[in-house]
C-alpha cells in the first residue's frame, strides 16, 4: 500500500480493491472535524 499527500488530498494506492474498501469503511466509521470525500477506484 502507498499513501501520498497532494495538497488537501490523501491518495491511497492499496494492493487490492478489498484493501481500499476496508480503508474507506474504517474512515467512515470515525468522527472527524472535517468532511471526507472518496473518489472512485481506478
């Protein structure tokens, strides 16, 4: 897995789609003081 910060964005490049879905579910389960947006897996 690889993660990069690009300005206000965090780009995560996991080894598999399942890993990405796990990461998204983990983040959605947290209460952050800012809004999160998720872009499509390519």
